[in-house]
């Protein structure tokens, strides 16, 4: 499991590659929490293009970071959902709480209030 974080002002963009399962969840959670210690981050975009699998541990990682960001008045977005994760996101209920976009650019534009 690999994770790449990029910062754009108050937005943290996280690209995940591999499988977010019980073997990797703690490391990813700790790494994200370290990034989110900066209280100026109000928006989190999770780019799921190369995330091929997620189990309940991964769902927990997403929910925990959702709670952190929403306490700040921010929003968590998911982008580039691939077919492998589509069902997991639906069954877990994450689709109901996370704003979904086709691309990272669309998510950033929405956060910034840029119209198409």
C-alpha cells in the first residue's frame, strides 16, 4: 500500500495505491493523522483511482478522518472510484457521507467554488 499526499492551501489530496486492509490500515491512519495535525487543513480529497481493495479496517480509516475534518467545518471528498470499490463504498454507507467527484480537479473546483 502506497499513499501520496499533496497540499493545496487548506486542501489535502491523498492518492492511494494498492489495498487498504488490516495489514496497512494502522500505518495509513497514523500517516494521515500526522498530516491532519495541521488544523488549517479543512478539506480532504481521497483519490481512489489506484486503490484496488478495502476492508472494514480501511472503512474505519475513512470514517475517522471524516470525523476529524467535519469537526473543523470541512468536507471529505472521494474521487476516481473504480469498479472494485464501488460496491464496498455503497454497502458501507460511505457514499452517503462522502462527497463524490469524477476527478480530483472537479473536487478542487467544487471546494473553491469554480463553476464549469
